[in-house]
């Protein structure tokens, strides 16, 4: 008749000893090595405490309908126009008003604008020719997935070439940070105008001053484009045209993780190493006590007949 296993269970064999023995010392050393060494390995392998982490977020961006346009002619003269009245007053001899249109599009209908289109047509005389364009566009910018960051920022668009009839560009408004942001709370440090439009001092509108102050910020934006198109051959009486398409792509944000996120990450690394040491030292102790390399009192559950 065939025989099969209907049930099984392990037999526990106990090893006993008094407090002040080699077996007790061996057990203490094994416990210390089992739990402390994995902690040291996880810590010394780096990455145990996360100083910073990243996540991706679609920023909430709105064009403020504020801009500064500076156009330099081939004879080194220039014309300017802005939405800041004080700047226009300071530069009244060089003011030239363009015809401007702009709109923002939410392509995916998710409540977030995806890009801005701007078109400026600058009236020109027959003898004038443009050699350089500088355009500053200003935005409200919000991040809110972790900490809420509200700031005002800008896109600086610039190109220079020989006498042209139009300039067009397309690029991304990218988030720039020098240090990680917080994992929670609210930061409105830079929720102020990039240009002090209340000032009546010419130095407040100098581009080098604006750029220096802007660059010193922890968080800002930069317009990045690889596709500028400069067209030459303007017909008489035709305006000089500036076209810019500014996309608001999803951004990668660096932040400082909170306490519980730190602990969770550290715990995962510690457990991963600890499991190996638990198995290893359990095998070592089984070998040592089973073969009585260190003497103990053996209690066997098997009854002798």
C-alpha cells in the first residue's frame, strides 16, 4: 500500500544556559552583530538619509500682460516700449508703440495653460533696420503639489543679427532653483514684481540691474529656445514683426523631504540588509549549538523509550 505524508510540523530543540557563560556572551555578540552591522552598512553605503528628492509637477502659469520691448537699430539707436508708465516717461524720446496681441491656450483642458503666443508689430521708417531684439515677458507662477510656491517671474527673449524684417522663436519657460524647496508650507518670498514699476529712477529699469537681482533668487524661470528664426529683407513701410511662443512644460522640482519620508526610506534600506543578517546569524547559531561547540543544556522534545 502506498504511503504519503498527511501532516508535518517542526520539532523545537531548546538550548539552555546560565547567565555568566560563554553561550550567553556568544548570544549577545550575535544579537549586536545582527542588528548593528546592517545599520552601519546601510548608513555607510550613502543615501541612507535623503537630503533631497525630486518630483514632477505641471506649474500654474499666467501671463501678466506686462512686458518690456527694446529694439536696437543698425545705427546703434534704439526704440523702446513697456507696460510700465514710469519707464515710458523716462524714455519718452525713444518710445515707439507696437501693435501687440497675445493669448494663452489650455490644450489639454485640464485647467492649466500650456503655452503663450505673443505677436508684436513695430512701425518702421523706410531707412531703419533692426539689428537686435530684446523682449521681457512677465508671469505669475505657482507650484502647489508639496509646498505652495507663489512667485512672479519672467522670460527673457533676445536675438541679434544683420538687418531683419521679422523675428520668431519658440521655447520653454523652465523652472530654475539653486536650493531645494520645503516639502510643506507656503513660500511667497518672490511673489513681487521682477521690475520695480513704482520707481522713477532709471537705474531700476536697467537690464543689468534687473538680471542681477533676478539671478540672485533661489527660484526663478528661464526661457530656453533652440529655434530662433531671423528673417531679412523687409519691404518699405512694413513693420518689424516679433513672434514668440512660450510653452509651460511639466517641471522637475527638488525639495527637502520631511521627517516621516526620511524614516520610511531609511527603514526600507535597513530592513533589506537586516534580513540577510538574520538568516546568516540564525544559521551560525544553529550550527554552533547543534554541534555543541559552545556547551549548553539541550532539551529535546523527543521522548526516549
